[in-house]
C-alpha cells in the first residue's frame, strides 16, 4: 500500500478485482513436475496412527463430558 500510495480500501478493492479478473493466457503459468523419489513413510501405518490418535481424542472428550 505504501509503495503504491493506496489506502487500505483501495488495496482491498484492487485485490478483489484482480482475483475476479479472467485468468491470464492458459498455459502461461505452468509448474514443471519433479520426481520426489520413493515414499519414505508407509501411508497405511500413518493412517492407522492418525485413526488411533483421533479415537483417543474422542474418548478423552467423552470422559471429560464435552
């Protein structure tokens, strides 16, 4: 705002207009895909752990009366 000499209201309006404006030419913004290598975490085990943690949190809420 300071660099452009805008008020807060002008800056917000400009941001809204920019977000609502049609996107630039299709394909002009492209991210080059990169290989991340093999997975280092077993997803199945991570999901099981997340389920267990969620179950414990729910049980704690029930015992606390929330």
